[in-house]
């Protein structure tokens, strides 16, 4: 946790703001371990609040837990409370707008603009679609995703995959451009650290690979879990691609897998499966596989974030499209609708 301020320790963990304080304090400016201001025999208390910034949307969850709760139990309680709160917030949503590309219905505030045409707002599956022409603005898109992350507990899970793709493709250069954007808010630390990029996990039926995780987890942890359960995933990708190309997997000596984007591939597979479960009655979001990773659109975004990747090269689109299909099917999800 960060250095104590206002008589309490505080930190952000995924979609939760956590506070640790001593309930007996008489001076909110004192250090919580100051024996002259606090009764140190009283056990500190955790307070967990979601979303982390609730001034505009209100608190969807407030959970108080004794500070001496064993860590595994603490994690279990918080995860269960966050899952319930997210489910409750999703149940309240009103789909009052349509994605400008695919026409699927969402709450208007959950559709974002990937280009300077702010009136053209899209769902996560269409953020890199070929029907978006020019004026790509990934920096603003990143800050818009951050806004949802910190203020909207019910945000569509798929936006984390869009963030993962930008973060993986742009790396440190993209983080520098976010910091230099002249925006009052600071970019989330998840843009530079994939372990902090929060991935909402399917709330109901899950593959064994994700069984040990809670309501969500950092992307690095999710990738680790998936690859531990399916260590041959990359080879499956190569074999599937070779079959599509009607050639032996090593026939031309080229490896089309862009390793830099692999975490984003897994992010897409997991978050779109989550989104499918959380939006029953709506079209599953797997239409992202229908030309929604358009090379020209990806190239426009990659230029803006300072990526060295060649989006027009076969590797990028093969990695995203074939990799996503292979990963999702390995995890037991049907992507064919």
C-alpha cells in the first residue's frame, strides 16, 4: 500500500480502491501507527470500494473487513463482493445506443470513438474495423478506456482486450505519448505493466485453465494460467495457420506468430467470452473475427502509438485472427455464429 495519508493507507487493486485504517483515530492527519493518536491494540480495518473513483457514478460496492483477516480469505471475500456488485450493475444497464459499425446495442457511454470523429462510437469488437477511415486517435481512446476502468464497474469486458492490443503494440513509446498528451489525468499504470491490466473473467461456465482465479485478474496472470493449461497453444496456432494456408507449418521457413501481441490475443479470447456471458440475449462478440482487425486501421493506430510493428505484414493479422480463434477454441468457446 502507498504511504499513509489522512490517517489511513490506500491503494488501487484492479477495479477496487482499498483503504486500511484504525477506527479509533482522533486525528485524521496523523500516521495510523502513531501511538499518541491511535489505540494500537485495536485491529485496523480494511475498506474496499468499487469502482475506484465513484464520485460520478456512486459506490457499487463498499466492503469492510477486519485487518487481521488471513490473506486467502480476504481475497476470496473481496472477489466475491466485486463479482456480485458487477453483476448487479450490469443488470441495471439500459442499451440506448448502437455501435456505428456492427449495430449491436450498448449503453451509449460504453461505446467509444477510436478516431477524431467523436460521433462515430463503436463497441470493443469494432475498434479496429476496416470501416473506420483515418483520423485514428489511440491516445484519446486509451484515456476513454481509463475513464471506464476507474468509474464504471459494469464496463464491457472487451475494452480490456483493445487496451491490451494497444499496450502490447506500443510498449514504452505509447506510454510516453500518453504522458505527453497534455491530459490532466495521469494514464493508468496498466499501460506500462500488463500485470495490472485488469481482465474480467467469465462469471459462469469457465474452462479449467481459469478455475483458480476470481472475478478477474491481471493480464499477466491470465496469460500464465492459460499457457500453463495449454502449453502447446502456439504450436496449435502454427498448425492451424498452416492448414488454412494449405502448406506444411514450416514450408516457407517463416513464423507468422508475432510474440509481442500474444498477450493481447489471450486477452481478446477471455474478455469476449466474458462479454458473451454477461450479455445474454445479444449477439456474441465473436464477429471481431470477421475482418475487424483490418491492416490499414491497425497501421493507423500503430503509427500514432509509435509501434515498430508492421500492421500490413501478414504476421500481425494472422496472429490476431488465427491466434484468437485457436485460443478461444482451446478454452472451449464456440466462435462460429
